[in-house]
C-alpha cells in the first residue's frame, strides 16, 4: 500500500481514519481482478488532462451524513482547474440536510493517476472496437468549507476517487463503460464533516450511483435502492434507478 501512503498520513488524525484506510485498501486490493491497479503512480504523465468536466457529476449525487444515514444532498455548481497547479481544482456548490441549505467552496487535489492492469470493454465487449487507450482511477484529497455565516455549517474533508478512461483521440472521459454492472459507481467521496467551533465530527460519504460504506442503507442488488427503515432520514422521496 506504499502507493497510497500520502493519503493515509493525511487521514491519520481523523476520527474516521479506519473507514478511509479501508477504502484505500479496497482500491489497492480490489475484490475483482478487473479492478486491479498497476503499481506505478502516473500523475506526472496524466496530470496534463483537465478533469473539470468529469469531476462535475453527470447524475444525482447520493450521500449520507452521520451513522444514522441521514441524507445529504451535495450539488456541485462549478469546477475550475487552477491556472498554476494542474492537479488542483476549485469547487463551489451547495449542500442540503433536512431542509438546511448551505453554500460551500474548496478544493480537490489529485495526488495519483493509477491505470488498471486489464481493460474493460463493457457488457458483451460493446466497446472493444472503440479504440480506448487506457483506463484507471484518479485519487486525491478534498476539503470543502461551508459559509460560516449560515446555520449548522462546517468543513468536509477526506479522500475522493474518480474513474476515467482515455478515448481513441487521447481525451480523458468519465468512466461509464461498465454502467450496466450491478456494482457500477464513480466520483466517490469518503470522509467527514466537522462543525465549526465544536468537537462534532461525523462521517459523511457520497458518490454517483453508489455510496461508499453505505451499510444496510443500500440494499439494491442491481442499483442503489434505499432500505425503507431509513425513509425517515430524508430518503422517503428517493426513486431507485
């Protein structure tokens, strides 16, 4: 796991370090051979690609805050790449929890580009002739600060993972090749929320199509589906895919 040591250090003082470390370990030692990563960090080679368009979610973000899986709505309103640091992205957006809406802004810092050892060509190899050149994940850290002048606000921070591929023209794209897979996910954020001025830190995870470490909240086999026991936590209006 030496390749992910930078993030392990980043998370070492977190109340939920074990969750984050487990996530990183799952990337390094995935349960499926198709998800195994090449050991080398190719940041220097792939950082030239602008991730702004694929860091911006293309579907509804699914998320929860706290051990009771209270629903959190996370909306990215803008993603802008730094003009001076190619691996730094500025994010602005809003969160909503139980009707409380807050603005936030912050950064995503890409620390690794890792390629998959084996290419995936989707259901029935439908993309085998598409000229795909590479596939992998981008791994980084994030920190989003909510507007301190609003109510019930704090800081989100943790580790993010983005799945990508290079098309036949060498352009980086959002990895949706396996979108027909039951376990399909992307743009996964694993971390915490800490309220300003208080020792109040809560687990807070979100992502597209699935949520990291969602336990018995998600009992869907073919896609994200909410366990009815959590409807009262803001999920009652959710329509499964």
